[in-house]
């Protein structure tokens, strides 16, 4: 089991509970990079409705779905068809198709020019409605998680607030279709690390998520229905000069008796604004731990990684 925390402790007015949350979260992120979170801000109805809408959308014909695949967007919005994305260092496509909801800028921020418009499915208006609602609730949850991380690192509590305001985050409903023939590999999604600051995963519809622990063993990750699984991404590992751990994880194929079952998963990849600098924080650099990474912005780093996983040419 991965460590479990309750976000209500951090958001409470009790300084002892708040500090205990900060320490438990920081230790989990130094040790394994994953934590299960109760008391988050994702509404149960939103989660259930969105999962239902995902099943409806991915159940449409391939011809209908591909009409929502937008050329030239590198999969940033709308539909990405089966097998297009692969793990860094791999050429074989993962056994999945997915959809992307992105940021909706509503305050006149000039950054809106950087973002393509979201794509909506005419036949399924609730898909977009609950997708955007889940996006906002997970983004707000992520803000508090990052505030706790900031305190753990010895920064101001609101250090990340302006950096993630109207950030380039993505909500990704994923469908891993039934396996109909002997797969070329044992995985629906090959081992990888996430690109972003943190990832907030709504409970998947089937088992399969595994993380690589410090002993180099694959450990199955299961969360209760009311929990989110929240893990560190490469941007946060880079920013903290490897203090916080971006853990390698994968989605393995189910036993043969379950090949006929689809798997649905909805991660929220919390990204900062493109101009955020990912230079190693001075509080994470000293004589014993010199900076391990060159300076780069979040936008530059994202583009580099999108090319590596096959979504950008």
C-alpha cells in the first residue's frame, strides 16, 4: 500500500494537523513519489458522471471518434487515436486511446493565446460539462497539494500559486480497449515518468497500475474509490534537484481471463505556465547536492518531452 493522507488536515485551522500532513506528504514523495489522498475537492458525482460519459464517448465508432482528432495540435485537445503515444525511449505505441481537456482562461489573462480551444462532442454535451468541472476541482485540489509541498521545501506556502494560475494542465480520460489477440508486450502503458509537476489520478476502473520502488520491485497501486492517487512528475523532481521523486510507473495487461474488459483511467496532469523556470531551487542545492539540471522553462521542457513520446514532430 502507498502512504495515505487526508487533505482536510492541511486545509484545517489546526496547525498541528497541517504540519503533520506536510511532513507525511514530503516523506512519501521522498520515499516513493506516490500518495493516496482522501478529503480532496473532486466531487463524487462529478467523478461518476465523467466516467459514465467516458464510456459513452469511447463506445462511439472509430469514424465518429476520429472526427474529433485535430490535425496539427499534437494531441493537446480532443481525441488521440489508439497506439499513437509511446513511452520515452520506446517505439511501440501504448495500448490506449485518449481525450484531452485543457485550460479554460476566464479572467482576460493574455496566456489564453497560447492555448487551443477545447473540443466538445455535440452528441455528448455532458462529456464536456463534467470534463471541465472535474478539471477545475482537480486543479484546485492540486493547488493545495503544491502549497503543502512548498512548506515542506521551506518555501512560502503560496510559492506555486501564481505559477500554476491558468497553467497548461491537461485532464486525460483514457480508454484501454479489450485485448483481442496476443499482445506484443505485457503492458498497456510502458514504464514512464510523468512530465508535469504533479499528477492527480481519479480511481481507475480496473487494476493494472504499478510503481517501481527503491528496491527495484514493481508494486501494484490500488486506491479506494474516494481517494485520489497523487504522484510527483519530472518537472517537480527537476525543480527540487531530485529531492522529491518522480517515480517510474506503468499499466500492465490484466490476466487473460480479463482481456475482454476495457480499462478506463482519468489522470489530471498539473502543469505550470510555460514561462515558469524549472531551474533547481536554491533550497535544494548545496555542496553535497550540486545542481543536477541545466536551466530550462516549463514550456521548453514540455515541448522536448512531447517530441520524445511521439505526440509532437
